[in-house]
C-alpha cells in the first residue's frame, strides 16, 4: 500500500520524504543549498521551496555556517 501512496504523491512530496529519509539514515549529514542542488539536481527555486518546507516542518534547521542539518542534530 505504501508504494501506491508514493505513486499518488506529488513530486514535491516525493522529494520531501526522500530528503527526510536521507537525513534520518545519515544522522551527521550537513549540506549547503548548493550541495543539495547538485546532489539532487534541483534548480535554485525548487531547492529553496523544498528547504523552506523541511525547515517549516522542523525536519531540517540551518546552522551558523549556512548548512542544513537534521532538526534534532546537535551540530
């Protein structure tokens, strides 16, 4: 059933879930906007939209250095 839900999900929802999973699987992951753009092939506007949504959902948070880490991370 989960596969059916994923197929019905919007592309944005797919990316939100995928990035959240990546950060969960790699607890020390710390990426800048530019690194996210290159890693996942986002254009700048799409990257900003995805990051903003993840920050608003308290999945990610920005560090002083401009990287994004898991909201629960101590970095």
